[in-house]
C-alpha cells in the first residue's frame, strides 16, 4: 500500500541510481534487536513502527517479518520502489509513504516506535525531533540503528583506503554517537545497545557494498572500473574468494523530548 505525494527535492537525490546495489549489498540488521526491544520496552507484534528514511526496506523487513505493521517513509523514488518490490509479500502490514524525516505525512500519534537505520545523519535534527514527537503515541520510543564498520582489521583498513582514494564526493562528516543522539532526542536518557554483525562478500559483493555508498562511483560512472580493480586486487592479495567485513550494530533507544 502506498501513500503517494509529490517528490521532495534535497540531499536524497544523492542516492538516485543506487537502489539496486543498496538493496543487494548493504548489511542486514541482527534479529537480536527484536529480543532487546522486547526486554527493554515490552515491544511485541502489536506495536506499530514508523521507519523513517527507510530506504530499500532493510530495517523495515526486520519488523515486518516479526509481524508488525510498518510505515516506511522514504523520499527517494528509486529506494522507495525497491522497498515496495522487496516487501510486497507484507502488503497488509506495509505502508509505503512519500515523505521525509522533517515532514513524514503520517497521522498524529500513529506509531509506538519510530526508527531510523543508517539515516539520522541526513536529518534536520530540530524539525525531525518535533515530527517524531507528533507521530509517536504517548509512551512511544525512538530507536536509532547503525551498522558501524569496524576499523581494526586489515580488510577494513584497506576498504577505508579505497573509499578515501576513489570517493566522488566528500563522505558525511557527522558521527552518530551518544552525544549526537542525545542532541536529537533532546535528553540524555537513551540506552546504547551493541550487537556483533558481519557480512561475507565475494568480489562482486564487495564492489556492490562500496558502490552502495552515496559518495562512491556507481556502475558505468567515472572511477567505477578503478574501484573494481582495487577490489579484485584486494581479493587477489588475500588468496580468498570471500572476505568478511565486521560491524558493530549500535542501537540507541530512548524517548524524544520536543
């Protein structure tokens, strides 16, 4: 089900043409998130979720598979269409919305949990805070979830070097840490929960993971073949056909204060 609106122009256009590689090659979120939410806030299948900046639906899928109703709010046309295709089996509980964090177009007090996965650094914090407060029911919570790539391994360091050398525009400088989330929520009451996560990739998978970033070359664009060569050299040097990127999946869980 889709709530259609006019397109919303701004930085979201950075991901035009990225939907397929994003959907296929971004890491998923561990199911342990659901157990942690159940323990912390009595989260269950009856709760309604508003996933803001939902992209291709990677985080949304976790909740839809759990049996929740999910509003997926995404301004980028390509990403939203990918989510609609990926999540079509959940038609009765999946609502695709053309909106943005600062103006979700959702009804007042419609959700028990507002989530953002890999997206908070794109939001205007003040406007989004007010919007989250509006759409959440009394006692509702906010969960900010990020897959933070670890940097202590040789593979992760090489991966970062490829980004530094071949990025087509400056990567976002915002670090979504405890202080940034506290600033967004307008209080210091958030829990920080960490889950180990990993992503095993072959050469094409690693190339797709890199291309999924807004600041990296897309297939067919300038610089893409150079990135391909760097990726396959990384595999050649390792002598392996599959390499594993390691992440810390960090969830900040709290309530928003308008």
